[in-house]
C-alpha cells in the first residue's frame, strides 16, 4: 500500500494530527456540541411545562458541577418576552 517507510510515517503522523485537532476542538466547544446534539429534547421539556401561576419562567436543569459545597447549577430558561436579554450591568 505504501511505497516507502517515509510515506507510511507521513500518513500516520497526519492522521494523528487530525485526531488531536478534533479532540482539542471537542474539548473547547463541549457545550456547543452538546447543545447541537440534545437541544430538541431540552426544548421539548421546557415547552412541555405548564404555565406557572406566579409568573415564573419555564426552566429545566441544563448542567451541574461542583464539589465540597461549591456546587453550580445551570438552567435553560424560556423567556418569551426576552425580558432577561435586556438586563445591563450598572
């Protein structure tokens, strides 16, 4: 298949470079990739919730991490009037 040892080595190194590049991209863009894969199910869960009597936003837990009392929880929130988008820091 390969004409010489050098061409085989070049092929193996180029495949390894592509694999490392893809791995770095996936690690850096994990949340975006995860959203592309699972957004439909999360959207369906949020939109499937009944309207709240006390005007709370529809929401589901998106992610969570932490350890030893430093827990973080991230929510996916449905804001039909985009009221949260206009919030500005003082």
